[in-house]
């Protein structure tokens, strides 16, 4: 784990789990009123895409979304 919700797999590929990022943001910054809304999840993904593009111009970035299942 690099940061909560940000992982590097054994092949060196990075993964982000927006719900885990939001949970950590809620813990660190409760005054910001983050929640698990689609808007907040999209904000995390967009911010990560923008930061990666700025830090690593020309890098190929693949975004894969997974269908969310209702909690059991």
C-alpha cells in the first residue's frame, strides 16, 4: 500500500480504490464532509487522473470500473 486506497501490484501496476480513499479522507478531514456518493467517487478518480497526467506526461493510463454490488 502506498496510501490508503492506492496499491502497487506485483507487476508494478498502480490501482486506486476510491471508496478506500474517501474513507481515509473522512477520517483525516471530517470537516470536508466527504461521503460515498457517486460525485465524491468521481472526484477521487478525476483528481488521480489529473495528478498522474501532470507528473507523468505521455503515460498510458487505463481506467477500469467494476460493477458495485449491494453489501450483504
